């Protein structure tokens, strides 16, 4: 299927408008969430209610405008328990609330993330943090924007002068704890600063607009990454598979960086971390 620019722009504008339409609902959930802290089941249910409502609005709106669409969404996948499959059809990859823990705890760093893949290529990305009023957007070949202003990655080419993003909370999962502790230790010891923001989509945008210089994450899902991946690339960033090969949105283990030299530094440190057999914490 060949994709003309006008159609691409229509996909982009429609996604932008729909995502912005969900802003008030997400803000409402953000304000309410803390009131429900004490009751654990409610607290989870509440998040699910907002996640589900936002995803429904997005899917309904996109389906209506583009009946040819397929969808991969965090909520839809949780309900259907089907392993998501990416085909050549236009496929919207949706995370209705990324940064869930931030959302619940009133840390104003959470967002709605939407990516569009056509012929398995990511071509549109919209990431919206309605709490901080930050709307990141991009479509293939047209640059990346924050609230309408063009954004670009830094020119950082060396890990020693880099600000690195890393998800500390992934250490929670025992299966991947050892690898994450080693990699975090290596990257944090060799860079200027390391930050853990709790939203993969927004961290990709932070690299895109030059707050961070690089980010490495594994074991996440397509919807955590899709929207931010387009924004990062359109802002001039490098996006690779952790081992240096081509990035795959359906198994999005990634290194992203402002420059290829920096990406190589990150991959070298990951490799060194993988070789660690013993370490001492003192
Ligand atoms: P979420 O907020 O939608 O759960 C940091 O926590 C990042 O990793 C977030 O983008 C978060 O997405 C994602 N993530 C995915 N699975 C996770 C998990 N099991 N534990 C913590 N974060 C997870
Ligand atoms: Ca997510």
C-alpha cells in the first residue's frame, strides 16, 4: 500500500485531535486518583476505568474515521489476552495512560501515547501529557514538535557527558533484576547523570527534545514505545535494537541516543555489564 503525504497528514491530524480530546478526562482521573489511595481495589479499578475510557475514545474515533484500521492497545490486549500481531495494515498502537504509577501518585509525568504503523513501519506518533500541557507529535519526514515548536536531540557523542534515562522500577521483576542492576550500575557510573522518570513514552520525548541524551530499556511492550519512537526519530535521534540491529516495535528492546557515537557507547557498556559475573555493593 503506497502512502501519500496527504493521507499521512490526515492520520496525524486525526490522532492529534482525538488525543487532545482525552486530555480533560485524564486530568479528571489524575485529580481523583489520590482520593482513592486507601482502598486498594478501588485504586486499581479507578486507574482501569480511566485507562479503558481513554482507549475506547481513541479506538472509536480512529475506527470511525479510518475503517481500515487495526489496533494494538494495552487495555484491549489485557482483556482479549491475545498476543498482539502487527500486519501491513494501518495499525494504531495505543497506551491510554503511560506512567501509571506517576498518574496514581500525582506525579505530573504521565501521558497518552499513540503510534501508527503502516506496512510495519512507524509513521505517526502523538504523546500528550495533559497535566503538564505538553503535546509531542511527529509524522514521518516532517520533524518532531512540542506544542507546535520544533524539537531536536542534542549533539552529545560521549557517554561521559550524557544524561541517561533508565527505568529503575523494572528491577522489581525478579526475572530481569540481575541484568538491570548490572546495566544501571555501568551506565550510571560512566555518565553525567541518570534519571528514572517512570514513563517510557515521555522518556523517548525527553531524548527527542534534548533533556536526556540517551535511554535504554528492555522487556516493555509495543504500546509503551510506539508513539515516542516516531517523535524521537523525527527529532534526529538514533533508535536501535539493544544489540545494535534494527529496532523491532513488537519486541522493543532498545537503545536510543542523540547520536550514533553515543548509542555505540551505551551498547558497549551494556555488553560490559552483561559480562559481569560478580559485583560488590559497598
Ligand atoms: P505503564 O506506566 O503503562 O505501566 C516505567 O515504569 C515504564 O515501564 C512505564 O512506561 C511503564 O508503563 C512501563 N512498564 C511496563 N510494564 C511494567 C511493569 N511490569 N512494571 C513497571 N513498569 C512497567
Ligand atoms: Ca505503558
